[in-house]
């Protein structure tokens, strides 16, 4: 016979994260929210990496430096064009990879009246546009009846569009949808570098991302010519970021 002595410790694991928020206040009746998460996996300490080799930094060029760069560029463009028909709220979310924590926190502790939000646009992984298929997925299509007209108003869209009607999914637009806000989710697709250190700057399709950013800019301009968009509920789907690859 033998004895086994075990010692365990249990306690809360507390972390602090910060959303980074910019606001263009035009004194308008409605606000358009644009968002992208800026956090990623670090060295994969939280076991959400698909990397099987030695520890390595995950720079996350597509997931989601691509969306963060688009957020900053759209802020510059919207400030430059001088439109005053809407206010613009730009949010770089933290904690997305651990469970949409940054966007959840913001929607529970908003810095503006959420009832005045016209719609929210989320950009997550928009840097790996496939040259052969030239397809981008746009989620949230069903969250407002206006999207069917606004998305296809251009005579020649510069890429193929794959529609996902659901207002939920594994990214931060979900938090806004659950506050009855119309959303759109721009996503250029999965790839073998997802959640690996190999998701780096040399894999980004910069020219194609410009097409996506310019399209979003034109979409916003079209939406601002209408009344505040009506919200409608959609089906629910998985919202954990780990579900994205499956």
C-alpha cells in the first residue's frame, strides 16, 4: 500500500483589460458605432492557440490587426469627409478572444445612450481576402430590413458577397445585437494560419483590404441618407471564438 498526498489551490483569476474609444460628436440625433477587437493570443497562454510547436508570439496580423487598422482608417476618412448627419463612435475592444468581454462590458456600461445608436459595424479578420474566390462574408444581414437594399445598392460591388443573416456569432457585434441594435460583421474568411504565430503581416492582402474599407465607407454614407434603421431579431448561432474554425 502507499499514500498519495495532494495539495490544491483554488482562487479567482482576475485580469484587467481596456477598450480604446474615440468619438466624433456632431450633435446628431443618432450615432454609428464601428468596432474591431485589438487583443490577440500573446504566447497562447490561455490554450486557445492552434500552434503545436515551441512557444511563440502570436502577432495576429489578420486576427485582428486587419480590423483594427480598418477602424483607424475609417475614423480618418469619416473625420475628413465632414459629414455631420451622425455621430461616430469608434471602439477597439479588448478581451474578445477570451469571450467577447470588452464588447459585453461596453454594452452594459455604455458611454452613450444605446437607444440612439443607428447600427454597429464590426470588422474582424478582413485582411486575407482570397484572390481566387474574391469573396467576403457579411454577417448580420437579417438584423435590419434595410440591409438588403443598402448592401447591394452599388452597380458593381468589388467582390463577391456571402451573406449570413444571423446577428450573433464569434465576434463583438453579438454584444450589440443583444441590445436590439442592427449590426454588420465583415469577415474575409478562415485560413490555415488562424490562431497560429504564422498569422503575420506578410500574409495580408493590403490592396483587397482597401476595397473592403472603401466599401464600408460608402455603405455608411448610403445608410446616413435613410431614417434610423429598424431592428429585427435573427436566429442565434455559436458565439465562442473557438467555434470559428470549426
